[in-house]
């Protein structure tokens, strides 16, 4: 269940419980980059903290999942919950910039994230990592998280890792770029009247 903030702030919270995961998550677009993250997946904790800090979002995640099996269900369901709260937080999307394209370097790695807050969920992903693991975290989980996030938030999301040698650096650049691109795309442009679409809706 997702609950939008009733005071007009662009924020929302969700509680999602299944036989595989139990997640409580709150997200605020117009925040200060403060996060409290507990997922049971240390590398995901780190990436979500970076996402919040670089996007200036307020993010709280408390997740308990079947990580004794693997990280899949926890990572996937957090992506679902984060996407759902973003969608609720945006409301009718009036006044937003809508589009953003951001490059972020992380030492030798370079990632690019392009966003259209379109109301049409779509995900494109171009990344080849030198290693299949970062610690115990499987790199295929990055795709899983981003795909579910884009689907549930109903955004068009393109992620390109142009190059890199260190897998940790490459994924870190992706999450930093995601935060910065989402911050720009959801920011309010005072020149925009209504929604930035000739359709009149997003």
C-alpha cells in the first residue's frame, strides 16, 4: 500500500509484505540527501545511500528478505517499492522539467543516465562489467533493480556504462548518475505551465 503525503510535499511511503520480503520505504523528492538504509544487502545499502545523497532525496528503507536464498527478491522488491513511491510523489507532474541526461565519472569509469518522466515505462540498459560479483552482490541485480524501478515509476530510463575497469566503480557511477538525473528531471521549472507535454498529461 502506498500513501502520498497529504500536506502537499512531494513524498510518499509504502509498506509491502510478501512471503519473500517485508519492506517499509519512504521517499521524498524535495529532500536534503538524508537516508537511513537497511536492506540486508550491504552493497545495495551503499548504492541507495549514494542515490539519495546525489539526488538530494530523503530515503528510508527497512527491508527484511529471504537473503539466505539470494539477494534477488529483496533487490527486486525494493526497486518496485521505490518506483511506486516516486510515482505517488510526483502527483500530476505539473511544472516538472521532465527530461534529464547526466554523465558521472567514477575514477576510470563513466556512466550516463537519461530520463523521461513520461508516464510510459521503458528501460534500456547497456553495461558490460569485468566481474559478475562485487563482494557477494551479483551484477545482474543492477538490471533487475533498475528495470523494476522504471516500470513501477512509469518513467523512460536509459542507462549506459560507457567504459570502466573496476566493477564497483562502474555501478557506483550508475547510481550517482541516476540520483542526479532524477533530481533534474523532477525539479520544478517556473517557466512550465501545467505539464511539459502537448498531450496535457504525463
